[in-house]
C-alpha cells in the first residue's frame, strides 16, 4: 500500500496509525473482557511523562500543519489526554502560543 502513496500521504497514514496505536484503550478492553472494572488512563502519569506523550504525537507533524493545530486545539478532548483535561488544555494552549505553531 505504501508504494502507491505520495510522501505526504504516507506521513499522514503514519501519523494516523501512531495516534490509533497510542490512544486505543487496550488495557480497558482487556479489563472489561476479563471482568475487571478497573480503567487505565493517563491520570497516573506525572506532568513530564504526559508532556512527553504529547510530544511523541506532535513529532509526526510539521509546525503550522493544520492537523497539528487541530490536535493541539482539541487535545483535552482526545483520549488518552482527555483523562487530564486541565493539563491537556494548558499544554495545547502553550504549544499554540509558541511561534513554531503560529
């Protein structure tokens, strides 16, 4: 499939797969299937680890990319970042205010 994609399309596919891989709630699904009601999310992460997770997703986009801007604007609504909406919103706003994303 990659052979038929242009480099921009390939990068977009890679970003989509990376987001799906990092946000799919495998632990929650496994817990539900096993009858365990505990949920796993990013609430246990410290701020540094949370920021690192955001940076990992952002690495796939160039500064100013519309998808990157949309991601930062809606970060607090996207799993697993939505488990800490105040921190996610603050990080999103900080990144949007930086000149690299203006």
